[in-house]
């Protein structure tokens, strides 16, 4: 089941060590968690308008609440249908995030990797699935499936004997919670040269 770690809506950290330019640096961690809890407590009861959500929040609606809602929407945990907000079920969320749709991940997912960027592409895929909250088993299966369906594995250039062995060699990326953007951008540049 996809998990949620209450990331800072400004810099995505999951602890009190914010990026230096984060708007929420210095905000006590329980305030960040409370903003998410306030938003999710309303949405778990069913679809509402944003106006109704703002009025239902126990304390006054704040910029932190707005940022938490924005992050939930960007990550696809909350969908917007007109002016109605709806929290996705765990199953629906899992389906939605199985295929990255934003760049640079969308290019890597659709076109697959090529020799010269395999390490960055696989690293990015593992880190991205960890970031969106999939379990290691779900992450492993999604990346193995991607290696096959994208043609990446068939292009060769791997030291490992199987896609499963390759993904298992990247488990440390998942466990450490490394970011994916830098590796994804580097992989996308190489992929676009091949496309």
C-alpha cells in the first residue's frame, strides 16, 4: 500500500532539516503534519469544494494548508474535478503513479533507457517510485516491468544477469530515499539524443 510521509510542502524533507531557501524552514514539524491532517481529515469523508475544505479546517486556513493541498494535488493523491476535490483510494493512487507523466520521468518511462544512461535511469525510476510512496515490492515490480516494456533490457549494456538482479542492486537508493531529479534529467538528455 502506498505510504505517506508528510513531506514538507516547500522542500519535501521529512524531518526538520529543510532546504536553506524553503518557505517553511523554522516551522515546527507538528505544524506541518497538522496541516496535512487538517486537509486529509476533511477529504477522507468524501469529495468537497475547496471553499468547503477551507471552512472545515479546525484552525484558520493558512499558507501551510494551501501548500499541503497543492503538494497532495501535484503528487496525484487528491484529484480535482471542476471545483471538487477528491482523495484517491490507495488502489487508484497506485494505478495512477505506476506510469510517470511529468518530465523528465515521462521521457524515461516512455522511451526507456540506452547504454550510457542506464545507471541514472534505473536510479531515477527507483527513487521516483519511492518518492511517490510505493513499497519496495511495488517499486521493484514496476521497475522490472518498465525494463521489459520500454525495451531497455533488450538494448543491453548491463552487468547484471537479469532485470530483477539489476533492480535489487538499486535497493539502497530506495532505502536511503535519494532524490530522483538530477539523475532523471541526466538520463533524459542521453535518451533524447537517441530518439
